[in-house]
C-alpha cells in the first residue's frame, strides 16, 4: 500500500534515532516497543526465505535509501512504503506499526512468521519497482497527473504485488495464509478468482484520500480487467 496519514513518526536507521522533520510530520522519541520492533524486523529480514529479498533489503537499508519508520496509526496494523524527504534527501520510508512484528496473530509462531514473510514480500515488490526506475508517488497528485492515471497506477502496482505475494505463498506451501485469495481461486479459477479476491481487497483499502471516489475508479478498472480474461468466467 502507498498512502499513510499518521501525524507522528519515529525514524529508525541502523539503530540511530533520527529527529528530522519529514513530509510535514515530526519524529518522536523512540520507545522500548519501537526498539524491539526494529530488532524484530531486522530478524525477519535476516531470515527471510527469499535470498534476493534479504540481499536487496539489507543493501537499501545500509545505504540509507530505505529507512524504517514506526507508525502506530496504520490500518490495518501491518506495514507500507511511501517516499519522504529526509534532511533534504528523497528516501523511501518502510512504515511499520510496531505491534505488527511483535504480536503473534496467526495460529502459532511458525505460521505467524510465514505470514510476516508474506507481508514483507508484498511490500518488497513496491520497493523493488521504486528502486528499478518506477518510483512510488507521493500522496498528492503530481503536476499534470490526472486522478484516473493515479488510480490506474495504484491498481496496477497493487495487482502485481498481490499476484507475486500469492505466488510466493504457494512456493512456501502456505496459500492458506491468504485464505481469501485461496478460496476465490478454488471457486473461480486462477485468473478470475484472483481478480475477484484482489478487487475485494482494493475496495476495502484506504489507498487514497477519498476512498469513496476511488471505488468508482476501482469498479471501472475491475470491469476492464474482467473483460480481458478469456474465456469469460461463468458466475
């Protein structure tokens, strides 16, 4: 996901507390929970089952191109990525609710760790695109950018990220951790089923400042994508 609207952030990079003003939002003092969350995220990166994820995240963090940001206002309370300006330099913020890496929410510790790997893998897709020449956009529209173009870009980026996350879940042998996608794919097939699950997710996500308006765009993009699926699904 892209858009976060929290007011207070703590920027953490390589164990150093940063007290810079980012995109109009002020850093706070790092709490003990935030320190533990940073350590937990470092552990998840170090043990992630995808070697390229481990390599890239470690490199981006060590270079300061990617900074870890804790944010207790995230909904849902997981993680996101967003470009920010830090000390006059554009960097990518990896925004994490500190409770997410510290709380077991899925059955047992092993399954919970696998779920966290999936979430990281999803956000990694956005990071990879950002550092590969397709930078993430700030929440505000760029000069000359239309709302339609912004929604299309959000749709396509989220679709790619969720598709790759789903493929990764299958490789890990934990498709049940994406139960909504698994159920839809079983019911409607790999293409239409995935589209249906994705559409339900994006309709319920606050990716823009006007979710009600966004749902109009999501419906148009859904119908266009549905039309491209051959043979057409039977509902």
